[in-house]
């Protein structure tokens, strides 16, 4: 066997989840190599593959490639068709929902790699992200595991070609109306021209930010939140005393709990911080923050409050109405 695939397997085999898992197989080179690695594990029957069919013009070719790859590596393949959408964001949501339904509690492994991580970090930097955004893509979050996250795209593609895997390239990755594709096709090559190790440097920065994020998240999680129907409260003393990095995470956690999965924007976070000094303000979108004694409370003014059903209460004795 070609030594390159052997080296990649040796570097990534231990990064697969220990139990049963689903391989998100798209038909491209990254997921094709992921499927091959899964098939080489000591107990390969732990893995099965899922292809999510979006109904796009390129979907038929990608499905054919996914079927061919699954046949070559010997993984069972399930195809799930989702609603057609032209939005990348909406398609991603549908894809993740489909994968999670198919996994039914099992882990989901994806072909994200080091270049994906670097691109995500750059995208998040452009929108002014903090530690969590700079950290980019985590190795594991919820059911998702990314065994190839430390491997460069070129290495994965060379492995796919060395193995003769029947993958195809997704033409959507060439559409320059998507910011990620511009970063991939133009920005990263230019950065690599300035510094040969640009991608590796970005990945290291992401890892450092991820370590910082763990500490910030732990400090924020220690701050108690009190939820009621249509409102959530947090201690004003914590908002005033904690570092801004921790406080902003507490506020975003509160907003996300009040209106999942929305975590607010910078202006809303700063407005909630200001409420610690006693000011009330509208956050927009039907949210209002007020200082109530030792607490800062964010109200969802658009939350529907249903009156409880009527209850007949038996009364003993007599009732007399007196006119004044």
C-alpha cells in the first residue's frame, strides 16, 4: 500500500469516536478519505455513511460519487433527501438536522480539515469575533467529531488520489459569491505567499483561542441565571465585577436561553451591561432590559402568555352583595 495513506491512518485512527458513528459522506475527496479511514478501523462495522441530498443540480453527481466511495470502502450508505433551498445557511441547518436524525444518538464524523479551520477563523475575524469565533471549528462539539481537523487539504486530496477513491469535486466550492470560497481561492493563497506556514499559524492561533475560550466559558457558566416565562435574570453584581469577556459570555448565554438559539449582538450585550448601573432600555426585537434590585432582567415582550384554564372553586356558606 502507498505509505501516505498508512501514515494518515496512523495519525488519525485514535481520533475516531469509540462507539458507533455515522460518516457524513458528501462524495468529495475529504469525506471519501474519511470513509476509507473509518473502513480501516479495527471494528469497521461501527461506522455507516449518510449522504444528504439537497436537490441541487450537482447533487446527482455527488450522490453517484458517494455511492461509489461507499461501495469501494465497504460502508453501508443511507441517502436522505431534504427540502430544496438556495440559501447555504438554510441548507446547512437542514443537512445537520438530517444527519442527527439518521445518527439517532450515535456520533457523527465529518471531513473538516485544517484548511477549513483556518478559513473559518478568518471569516470570524472579519466579523469581529471573540475567543470562541477565533477558535474556529472544534475537534468535538455535541455529536460531531472531526478526525481530520489537524490535516491539510492537500494531504487529504493526495491520499484520495493515491487510494484511487472515486470522488468528485463539488462545483459549489468554486462559486465566488460565497465569502468562504473567496478566502479559499484568493486570501489563503496570498497569505501563504507571504508566509509559507500561514495556515499552520492560523490553526495554532485558533488552538490558543480555544484554550482561552474554555476558561472564559467555565467562569461564565458559574454565574447563576434565573428563568421565568418570557424573562431571564442575572445578578447585577456579577455584571459589574467580572471581566468584560466573562460578562459578555454570561449575557449571551442568557439571551440564548431566552430566545434559543439567538445569542444577541454586540450592541445588545453592551446595553445589558449598562443596565447594571440602573438604566432600562429596549434591546430591539421585542426585548427589554431593566434593573430590578440585585438583578438585571431581560424581558421578551413578544412572548405569548396564556391564561390558566378556569377552575371551579366550591364555596361554603353564603355570599352577600351590598350596594353602597
